C-alpha cells in the first residue's frame, strides 16, 4: 500500500514537472486550501447529489472537461453562452449534446456565497469531471488547481475537436499536437466507458459504408444490426458505448475486442496495429487502465492553462466579467 502510494505520488510529481513544458507554474494541490477551503467539498457534494438523481450526467461532465481543455486550454471557455455579437463554443454542432452545465452553475453559486470571486469555473469543471469519474466507480485522484477563466469562446475554434470518423493515425496526430503520446490518446479514449453517442455520430457505418461494403467491416454484424434497429428512431436516438454506460470500468476495451466499438474512432484503436496492444492491455488489466487514465487526466487538465492576468475568475460561468 505504501509502495503504491509512493508510485502515485511520484507519477503525479512527474506529470506536474512535465507540465512546466505547458507553461504551468502557479497551479498547486493546495491552491484553495486557505483561499476557499470548502470549494472541493462543495463541488463533490453538488456532483454527488446531481448524479444520484441522474447517473448519466457523469458522462456529460467528463466529456465537457475534455471539450473545454482541447479548445483554448482548460479555461472554462466551453461554459460561456453566446452573445448577440459572438457565437460561443457551446453552440457548435460538436458541442450541442454536452450535458451538465447546470451542475457547474449550481456548484459555482454555492461557492460564490462562501468565497466570492475566488474559485474559477475552469477549476470547478475540472474538479467536477474528476468527481464524476470516481462516483461512477473509476479511480480517485487529486488535481492541481488555480486555473483562470478565459475570455474567448468562438464556435470556429471547435473545428479542433476530434471527429467520430477519425482513424487512428488522425487521432494520433491530433492528440500529438496537444502533447499526448499514443498510449495517452488510447487511455483517454477509455472515457467512452461512460455514456452514449447519437446515431448521427455513427450512422455512416451502417449503410452504404463504401463501394464494396454496406456496413463497416470493422463492425460485428450482429452489433451492426442492433444499431440499425436503434437508429430507425432517428438521428437523435442513442446507443451506449459499452454495456455498462454508467459504470467506469474497462468494458469499453472489451467491446472493442468484440468489434462492438460504437464510433469509427473507437474501433480503429483495435483495428490499427499501432494501438491494438494498448487496447488489449487495458481489456486484460483494469487496474492498469485506471492508473494510466488518472495520470492522463491530470495531464489533460493542465493543457494551456491560463494564469495571472491571462485570465479572470468569472463571477458567472456563462458570462465574462
Ligand atoms: C479520441 C477522440 C474522441 C472522439 C472522436 C470523440 C467523439 C465523441 C462523440 C462523437 C461522442 C458522442 C456525441 C453524440 O453523439 O452526441 C462522444 C461522447 C463522449 N465522449 Fe468522446 N471523443 C473522443 C475522446 C474523448 C475523451 C478524451 C473524453 C474524455 C476524457 C471523451 C468523453 C466522452 C464521453 C464521456 C462521452 C459520452 C457523453 C454523454 O453520454 O453525454 N471523449 N465522444
């Protein structure tokens, strides 16, 4: 146990040290310790209460943090509402199915009542995603805080989100541009152990796939038939990524091995020789998946973080001050 804790501590130090490459100096594990000691508890309680009434929102919070970090860094830009002069990230087609904004608003309001103008929306979102993973049965981990909120949120920036039809080379390139290794890209994709996708994200795999195939040959035919049936209800019908949509486990990687990956970008991780062994290792060893997932999440949470005057602490997560 002591050894395991030491390994975690060491890994965390490595991630934070390597974060210096990302220009992150001012974040800390005890940032709110004196400034707003109840912040972490408020976020945790708010997330737990919300997930108790709707467990599917764990997926929403996790995905929202990812979409925040990949665009303009983890700066809460995804939380900003559009204004009459600006269409914000959240109104991009890639973000229309994001869920859980009201949980962030709720936590923010309670925190503002305790310590006004201190805790950023970007930090609240990072903590909420972390707490959602744990609530769903995933690993528990600490994250550094002290992120500032950004002032830019533009629909056109969301073109830098990965598309569901990407193959493994395209995923490797895009995640590589953000400083992630192939292994980190695969382990982060394991977030698809939670949640669902809508038919609009995968229906291209079910009919007229290419000139020689009706359905995607990487897809198990029984699973394809099941999906086709689901999608008779229309583009917004949903299918889970794995058989345990509200549990954070390694069932997603087992599904890929059975050719039951929902998106092209999921199944490609098993189909491609560059990533298959990594998928197999997580399918076989859940503890390895959990450990490497938490490391990659801490790293993702440090992407292009804003500090000092580069950002602000928004008073309302939906509006710049
Ligand atoms: C590897 C590239 C990725 C692609 C192409 C991708 C794409 C998608 C798509 C298309 C959906 C379904 C959207 C819909 O149909 O409404 C989705 C859902 C989801 N994504 Fe990803 N994603 C990727 C990586 C990630 C990462 C790194 C995370 C988090 C760390 C993440 C977390 C989620 C979650 C939790 C859901 C389910 C959301 C819900 O049920 O509301 N994804 N993703």
